[in-house]
């Protein structure tokens, strides 16, 4: 046991001794390694410092060389600019010398002019003295003062000029009248010569031909249901009488009458006539007529050479295709007026486009005057304003019957073109006898009332002016009188459009001073 312990003790001491020896050996090795590393680092630092010092010296040398180059360049630039300034200074010096020479020359000329001015003043003084002497001598010889002689001479001159001016004015007036009349005739003849338009008959009825009289019974239907359906849907009266193989359609509205005519022709051709089929056919015919109206408006604008009209306004224009006035088709009349206005505007140097546009739209109100109350002129003006037409075009529409003042030459041309189109031979069907008879009847109706002094039918029968006796009709009675005359005209006469009744009451007082 003691030996074992000894052995263990020896082994422990050996192990501890080995460990201590290993520690010291390892420590010594580590310290040596650290010392070598520190030495190497110091060497690297020294090498880096030496290289940095060398690089610094190189950079300083390069900077000095660059500075030297910049100095050389700056010196060259300064020298170049110095030379340029010297050249400019020389040029300015030469210009200054030239200006000095010119100034001296101007001073010399000014002196000469001053001397001439003094000489002229002396001459003017001498001339004025001479004039005064001659004037005094003339006054002494003539026995008149200067002012009296001047007035006498002016009077004689004024008399001579007045006489000559009157003669010249009279000659020029006659010459202008002759030339203007000839020019106006030439313009009108040229405009009419370049226009050719067909005329149509003015009707308020349309006739639909039937294949046989049996078709009349089918149109009437059981207990009249078919004819009632047609009349209710179209607003047109169907007249079925003893006329063989024909049905008459009557309506003041030409578009309704056209829809009814087309519908009835389709129904007769199809053979199936009953309320449901009638309704379908009238709906299709209405669309067909609307398409015809649109195409007619576009075609009229194309023929007249007028562009840029609102599509809705073109539809109203196309409705004139089914409107007539005294046998003249309203749409053809509008196109004709537009073309005549354009020709006249060309001849007189007016705005051709404006004249043609106003001429084409001048009767646009007639397209709905049977649906809207008021004269067609006012309706046309409202339509033109609604669709943004210019004020010049609106004035052409508003003034073509002379209801308002003309604002432009083109408005006057439109009125003249309207009169030419309506008055040309064959344009309107009404004879002169019927026309005169209608005007006479209009005046007779007005004169038949008590208190009427005179009456005048004007504006081609579109207006009547009535002058009343002021001692028999008071101011308060004028509206009643106008209303009664209007009612009598409506009851006794048939006329297109509208007649304006204008009642005038005027009081005149005459006195004599003795």
C-alpha cells in the first residue's frame, strides 16, 4: 500500500511537472512568435511610410508642373486678349477721327444754313414790304379794302362753284341712276338665267289609286275599324266616295299626308289590312319619311353649296320638301333663293357664303309653322338661334319680308333673291287676277267696319294697314277693332301663312295764326 501511494504521488508530481514545463515552453514560443509578428509589422509600416513619402514627392512635382502649364496658358490668353483690345482700340480711334471730321463738316454746313436763313429772312421782309406796297396801291386804284375784295372774290367764286356743283350733281345723279338700273337689271337677269327649277302643284289632298273598288271595303274594315285606325294614327282624313278606284287623303299637314299615302299604298299592295298591320305599316312609313326628310335636307344643302349646318336644322330644312306655297315647292324655293343670292353677292362683291347660307335658311320656319303658333319668320329666327347660327344669318331670315331693319348687304340680297325666285315666270301658280282679287277682298273686309278711314294691303297680302277715324274709335277700342277684323278675315278668306293686321290711330290738330 505505501508503495502504491508513492507511485501515485510520483506520477502526479511527474504529470504536474510536465504540465508546468509544457506551459512555460509554450509561453516562450508564443512570446517569440508575437515578437516576430511585431517586428514584421514595424517593417511593413516603415516601408509604407517610405512609399507614401515618395508618392507625396511625386504628386508635389506633378502639381508644380501642372501649375506651371496653367500659368503659361493664362499668360498666352492674356497676351491674346491684349492684342485684341489693342486692335479694338485702334478701330475705335479711327471711328472717333471720322466722327470728328463729320462733326466739323456739319458745323460748317450749319453755319452756311444759318447764313442762308438770314438771307431768306431779309428777302422775305423785302417781299412782304413790296406786297404791302402793291396791296395799298391796288386798294387805292380799286376803291376797296383788302377784306372787301376778298369777300367779293369769295362770293363770286362760291356762286360759280354752286352752279357748277348743281349741274355736276344733276348729271351724276342721272348717270348713276342709269348705270345702277342697268347694273341691277344685268345682275338679276344673270341670276335668273343661271337658275332653272321645276314647279309643283300646291295641294292639301293626296290621291291613292286602288286596283279595284272592292279594296275600298277592305280599307274601311268591319264597322269602320280600319279607317278609324288609319285616321287616328296618321291624323289624316280618308275620303272614300264614288270616285272609282281612288281614295282621297286630306290634311293641312303635308308630312302626315305623305306618311298616310305611303302607308296606304303599302297596305293596298300587301292586301293584309287590319289594325295591327296598319300600326306596323304606319310606323315603318314614318321612319321612311323621316329618312327622306333627312336626305332631302342634306341634298338641298349640297346643291346650294352650304356646309356646316346643324343636323337637326337640316331635318327641318328637309321638311320643306313636303311644303308648297302658291304651287312653288318650299325646299326648291329655298335652294333657288340661296343660289340666286350667291350669284348676286358675286356680282356686287358681298360675302357669297353668308348670302347663300341665309338664303337657304330664310324660310326654315315654314317647316313647322302649321305646328307652332306665330309667323314663319319668327319661328325661323328661333330655330336659327337654337342651333347657333350667326347673327348675320339670323338677320337675313328676320328681314327677308322687311319686318326689321337690314344689318348687312347680304340681308338685302336675300330679300331681293326671295322676290326674284317668287316672281319669276312660272314659279308660282296664282294668277294676277286671283292675286288682285285677294288683296281687294282683304281691303273690303277691313273697310266694312265702322270708323275705318282707309286700308292698304301690303307685303303681297301678308299685311294690311288700317287707318281709323280718331273721333269715332278711341285708343281703348283699337285692340277690339283689330281682333274683330282678324276674325272676319279668318272666316271669309283662305290664305297661306299669316296676315298681319296693323291698326293705326292718329290725331292731327291744325290751327291758323292770323
